[in-house]
C-alpha cells in the first residue's frame, strides 16, 4: 500500500478507475449474458437486488452523514428499528402511509438528535452513544409492541409510464415503490451535496479538521448536530421502508443486523454515497443469487455454504480490490472549543 | 446553569422517546414537559409523565391479573395450575408459542385452572424456566418447541408429580444414553404432528391452483424438523396432483436466531419468486413466512398458503391472497392433553395431534368442487396410509 | 491511629470517587425503568423484587447469575482487549461460536482421557479456534487494509452458517431418535464442574480478566498494544511492530471469546446446539463499554447484566413484566455511566482530572 501512495497521481487515478471500469464491464456482460439465457429470472434477481439493497443504502447514508461530519454512528440498527416501529404504529392508528413514513423519519431523526446530543454536547464516546441507541431501541420496541395490531396496507410500486415498459431496466428500475425511488435519488443527491456544495464542503471540513473549520467561522457543533440528525432521518426512512414498504408489518428485532451491515457497507464504500451504493448492490445481488440458487436447486451442497456467499464475497472484494479506506480524520473525536 | 440544562435536556429526550412510543398507543400524547423547575426527581417524573397512559396488553393480561393473587396456592391439591414455557421468542408470536398458549387458556377456562407463562429469552434458560413452575407446585407444564425436549425430559425426573406436555417433542423409542428410570417416562407426552401430511395437502391444492405451473415455498430454516417436513410434504403433494409442476423453494440463509424473525427477507424472496412466474407461495417460517404472505397479498392473481394455524386469523394483512393454511392443530392438542392430565388419564409417550387445511374463507367459491373432492380424497388417503408423503425424518 | 484513620478516609473517598458514578447510574437507570413500568401499568416494586429474588434469592439463583455472567465476562474482555489496540472487534460472536463448537467436538470426540486432561484440552481447543478465527480479521487488516469492523461483521455471519452446517452435518448427534441439529453430549470428563454455587467457569473468567489486565499493563506487549491503540504512527516511529501487534491483539481477543464459548459448552450447555450462545458476543460490546474497557471493570458489568438476565424469568413469572424492560434499563444505565457529566453535576463532583481514566474508544476507528 505504501508503494501505491508514492506512485504518480495519474497512475493511481487510472488504477482506481481502471478496476471500477473492469468491474462494471464484467457485471454488465454477465447481466446481458444472463438476460439472453433467461430474461425472467434475470429480472427477478435484479429487482430483488434493488429491494434488498434499499435499507442497506439508506442505513449507509445515515452513517455517512454523521461520519463525514466527524461523528461515528454505530446506532444505525437502533435508529432503523425504532423508526420501523413508530412508522408501523402510525400506520396502524392513522392508516395514512404518508403520515406513517413521516413519523418513521421523524423517529429516526429524534434518535439522531439524541446521538448528536450525546456525542457533541455531552462529548460521550460515540461508540457508546450508538450502542445506547441500539439497546434502547431493542428494549423499547420489544416492551411496547403488542400483538394483534394490523396495518392498513403498504406502499405499492408505481410504474413510471413508458420507462417501465423498457426491457430489463423497466421492471427492475422503473417499477418500484416510492421509498426505493427516493433512495436512488438520495444516493445521487447525497453525492452532489457532499462533494459539490458549500454545505458538503463545510461538513467534510468539520469531519476532517474541525479546528481549522472553526477558525474559518464554521459552527462545528451545529454542523455535527444537523448532519447526525439528518442521518437519523435517513435511517428512519430505512426503518419505514422495512415496515411500510417491504413487509407491511412490524416484528420484534426485525432489522436483524441490517444496521450493522449498513455500517460495514459505508466503510466498504469508503465513506462515499456512490461507493456505498455499489457495496450495497453487491450484497443485494449475492442475497438474490443465494435465493435463486436454492430456487433452481442448482448446487447440491448444504445451503449454509451458499448462505455465506454474500459475506465471503464482501471480504474477498474488500481485501482484494478495495483495500485500505481512510475515514474522515476527526471521525469519532469530540470537538472541544478553545 | 449549563449542567442543569444538560440534565433537563437529557430527561426531556428520554421523555420524547417515551412519548414517541407511548403516545401512539395511549390517548394523551400531548403533555407539557416544558415546566423545567423543581428538584431533579420531579423533573424526571414530569418528563416521563406523557407515557403514563400506556397499557401493556399481552394476550392474557386479564386472566393473569386476577390470578396473580392466588399464585401461591399452586402447591395445594385443590388448585390446578398450568405453566407454559415458550421457545426463544414471544408468547404472541402468531405461531406455535401462541397456539400452545391458546390451548392452555382453553383448557384452563374449562377446568377453572390457573395459568402463567414464561417467555424464554436465552436457550440456556429452558431448564431454569421449567424449574420455576416445578418449584411452585404447578400441575402441568407445557414446553413449546423441539429445542426444549432435553430440558423437558430432565425436568420430568426432577418433578415426577408434574405432567409435561412437550409440543413438537418427539419421544424417541429408545431411552437416551445414561437414562435412569422407566422409558418412556410416565409424565411426559410429546405432542407431535405429521406436518408432512399437512404440507402434502397444501401442495396438492397449490398444484391444482397454479396456472403458470410454478409454485414457491418460502421457508424458515432446515435446522427445525417440522419446517423440513412441511416443505417435503408440500413438494410431494404438488407433484402428486400435477406431475409437471415446477417448485421453487428456499430456506432462510441465516442461523436459527434470525431464520424465523426476518419478514423482510420473506417478503423480498416471495417477490423474487413471483417475478419468475410463481403464482402460489407457501410461507412456512414464523414471521419470515408471514412477511412472504403479506408480500403476496399485494400481487394480483397470486395465491398464498399459511402455516401452523389458520393464518386468516393471525395475519389479516394476507387476506387478499390467503387461500388456506397448512395447519397443525396445536391448540386443541394441548387442551386435550391438559384435560387428560386433569382427569388422571395422561397418555405418555408420543401423542399425535391433528393436521389439516384451514377453511378457505373468502376463496370458498374460487376453488372448484372437483378440487375440494380431490383434497378430501387425498386427506382420507393420507389418513389410511394409501398415500405416502415420502418424507422420512432422520 | 489518626494517620490510619485518615488513610481510611482517603481510601473511602477514593473508592467513592470510583464507585459513585456507576452506583448513581444504576440508581437512575432503575428509577427511569420504574417510571416506564408504572407508565405501562406494572408495579416496579414487584418487578424489581422478583428480579432480585430471581438473581440472588437462593443458591440456584446465584449460580444462574454467575453462569450468565461468565460468558459475558469473556466476550466483554474480548471486545475490551481489542479496544486497547484501537480495534473494534464486533466479531466476538463468531469467535465464540467456533470456540464453543470446537470444545464440543473435543469434548465428545476424544475419548479415554482423565478429566484433568480432557476438560483443559477441550478448553484449549476452544481457545485456539477462537484465536484463529480472530486472526483472520487481524491479518486482513494488516495485509490488505480491510477494515476490521466490516470483516468481523461478515465473519459473524460466516461463523453462524458454518457452525450450523457442522452441527447439522459432520458433527451431528446420530443417536437413535435424534432429528435435531446438535452435536452429541460431551463426555463427563470434559465437563467443567460447579463448586457449590460457583461455576468453575466463572473462576476461570476471573483469572482471565486478571491475566488480561496483567498483560496489558505489566508486559512489553501490553505497552505496545496500548501504544498502537493510542497512536499507531507513534508506535511505528518508536520501532514497534504495529502490524504484528494488530494481528496478535486480534488473536488474543478471539482467544478470549473462544474460551468463553468453550466454557459455555463445557460448563452449562453440555454440547453444541444452534440457537444456544446467541447474542453473547454482541453483549460483549455492551459489557466492555459498561466496564470502561478495563478488564476489571468488565467483571461487575457482566455480573450486573448476568443478574438482570437471570432474574428476568422470575420477574415475568411473578410480576408479569415483559423481559425487554431489562434492555431499556441497560441502555439508560450505559448512558448514565458514560454521560458522567450528568451525575457529576448531581453529586457536585468536579470534572475528571487528568489522572483519571477517560473513556475514548472511537479515536482508533480508522487508524493504521
């Protein structure tokens, strides 16, 4: 790795994008090949990939906003779970899905605010803050959940006119329920905001070098509060996705580790929205393939081996192609004003 | 002054969380946590007040409250007490824990018995949780799930005067190594079900209903024998009526701890199956399966089949697609064994409970008379042994 | 005499300074828990009474508490130990599972040994398995730069699948009538006994905590680990083998988790069975944080959580309170223990001096 750092910039640049291009080309080739072999199955797998990656991308974006501003968030799981629960309750009692999604997002944001309060104002260790959120959400949702609550429907796919009739991309990309569309938009928006706006520049400055940012008149505390709360709202959206779009019901501990997976995906994506999206798609496609292999009865080995595929593949890709990732320099460090 | 603010803000935040949770359920989400005066204890109480309308309603909260007072009497001869230990999970799991508990309640109502349950949080607690009932003089202890089998057998020796009902616990023909005393133990009844037969009928219905000739099953984990039995039966049943049917089925790829509590995976997997032409989906795997059922409900022209109980009642969200459920009648089985224990004719060893398809409810008219006749035929064939599901555990 | 008195007063004051925050935090957490209980229509007095009886009411209860605390000490130590080198080991769960299944395999598979050899051998097997599984993320981090948070999370999933496969495949109990995925029972010679109400595993846990403490603060390796944790570039500059230290720390961390799994197999469960051992590794994070990543702090933290877990069944039995309230209380407790600002204000205590240990773990998030 040290050799890579001393290499001329252009070559490092080329090398980075060379791998990316190669991966994209190979992926595209595989998809086209699969599509010609079985259009229906390919569509099913890719649609499933988008579905399964949605909560993971949102969770990763949640972590991303916090960490770019210098606050580690390992409480994504808890934020998602509580938001899923609140969104579910709102759906049960109002029957209005828009209200329910809003309630979920607000619940996530409230959890984010609490994390910001712990890590910025109280200067608590941020890993502890996140753990508090996780346990708290698990306990509260488990304690207050009652059986026999029935939701009133879930978000349905919306076909985007003629786009939805395109082969392959139509059913996969342009016939999704609203939160899925929103997630795809949010990936792009987040990328733009973080890297091409003043706000993003300030956020990153606060995460990289808060002292310098402070000197330049940026309010470090405020930036961190807003970004962590914003991240919470995104985790809330992920929770809302689970109960209001994907499942339509709530169950105790239904996040099942997706928040932690999202954290891993964010790091895998090197703290960038597009990278996280790619990583989430990778996990999503392995989940979908996992199911597809079992459907087809293709391989005659215990399904536990196929079950490890997403995780082994992640490790291999990470170790082989992605390598060292550098977090924001001030990530995890409480900021003390002088 | 700053610290005062800090403390109050903290408490406020906690109260907000509580409001967020409690307010939805209770009637008074609005309260004023704004009055920030007084000692810190007062502030705390004020801050959390909004949630006070909260009420916890576990399925049997009422019964228990009235009975709690007399709890100590279980040791006496006159009071008949029934305890239930769940498998890891909750009493209101819309699945086997809940069905067994309903059986306990049904029997208790008839016999005027006292009931109590303990939800197991950690598998190493099976023994201690059973002991809690044993030590308190309970007369019958129901343990739910095959995983409690060993703990139940051990407890049956410690508490020879208690009758144990083990749901899904197959009592082996031979005593385990190192077993002392008679075999099978006189105070253990294993309530088991031929799930493969239930699955077979569900599969047969699916095989007749499908128009695309593709049917699917979304399952919990194969580490749990009843799930495997349901699956094997389902596939055999479908092929029995429809030789050309294509069956795509999949187990949850995770461990025991998540395989039954992952509705999102269930939903996503069901969608993936439907996307490639499946038009009947069998969801068999607790909450994971329920996720599959609810997903199917939003796809026009696709049927779903529930499992264990009549899920028409437990998963109302699935009404648009739920033709039937592959049932194992845990509730009446448990109730019957409790009655037998009460009357002094407790059957030990394995006790085979009933299985069958749940009513078709709204789909009564959609299923042809021919299909219904065929199902009746298959049911009697399975019962008489003329039809074999081909499932062979172990 | 007067000097002695002052000494005692000083000691008492020092003790109070150390213990006051956790104690007040426990009180506050129970208070807020009580408010939630009242709010949801339950009696906090009945609930807490049942909780205490269930955890300490008799020798069986006490033994249960210790049994519950034992694996938590191990996984807490595992997480805390890695934190000292700036590594966040979320993978204690996977390491613990491999430790548990390996010790079970040795426990039933190796025959003809006396207990004095067999039990330690199985324990050692568990330790090695956990250590090797911990070495993977360490080596990946060192040689490829793969972040341990990702790899340990992923390896947890791999471990669950692999141990499930083993318990349902090659290591499955094939005795007649068994259809359940589990290994055969371990031989009596591999069991870790219980001395009165005290499980020997608990004693082993205490010894391991002391060993971890000694290693961290009284050996060169420990110094290197802590230096790497505080500032890897400085450690590198000082000529320390940072890469090797990272791997070794992960091995030792995994080893602690692995022993925890082995003790659970040999002392409590008696075999390996999927569905047991769930969550113990994740609890390690909570325990390590509650114990301020200090090996000796881990012990009271694990005892507290163990007691709450052991008493929760009794609480549900006699007070009809859902056991999840335990987690709510735990979260609030963790908050107050860490947010000592709040408690210091309550007790009119001064802010911590330089010499007092401050908890900062996340500074090592992405270093090296």
